C-alpha cells in the first residue's frame, strides 16, 4: 500500500463517518427559569443584617495607617487613571491614522506609548504609597511633558489628541505638586 492511498483512504473513511452518523441525536433541553425569591419579612431582614462592631475593627481604625501603610494620594491616582485612559484612546486613534498612511502621527504615537507605560507604573506605585513614588514621578513628569507637546501639534485637528494633551497637563500638575 502506498502512503497516498493510506492517507486518502482514511480521510475518505473519516469524512463518511461523522458523529451525526454514529451518535444518537441529543434531546433538546429547555432552560429552566429561576423562581423569584420571596422578600424577607422585616423580622427576618433584621436577623440577617450585619451587626455593628463593638469596637472600631479591633483597634484598626479606618486603615489609613494600618501596619505602616500610608493612604494613597487620591488626586494623583485620579490624574494618572484619566491620563492613561485618554492616552489609550489617543494611541488607538494614532494607530488608525498610521494605518491609513498618515506618518505625521509617528512622534505622537511614540510619545503616548511611553506615557501610558510610565503612567501605569506611577499609578501602581502611588496606590502602594511606595518609597519609589517620587523617583517615578520625576520620570513621569518628563515623559508626560513630551506626550503633551506631541499631542498639542495635532490638537486642533484631532479631538483625541486634544483630550490627551489636557489629561497630560492635569497629570503634570499632580506630579509637580508631589515633587514640590
């Protein structure tokens, strides 16, 4: 038997014998709709309600200084989150324009890609109140400034670049406040 005959023969056999020919047809099962739960009576609801703690969580307070952890800077976290979101929209827009042959977006794309990476790292350090936060904020300030400048070139024509530049400006203000 030649190899070709073996391969063609088995393929023909497998094609002729499908699962539909071998297995019995499966029954159609209709999904069962869940029954609504009855509302608890006021007495039952009171039993299930959480009881207030006698102490403030065993002396832990509001966790702002729990085990040496310092509360994160909410304004800095908000600025980094918005900057990354606007940057991702700008980056996607740049990719579309680059795909259409608009090479004027190359520097903007490079700058926003760097900004997203550095700002995400800064956000993670800020959430953890890391001792490396100030050093990363210095890097982020330089990278974010470069992104803002690159986006301002296209701000009049592209709203996503305008929004990214504005978000970078807000983030830069937060970084400057942190660095003093």
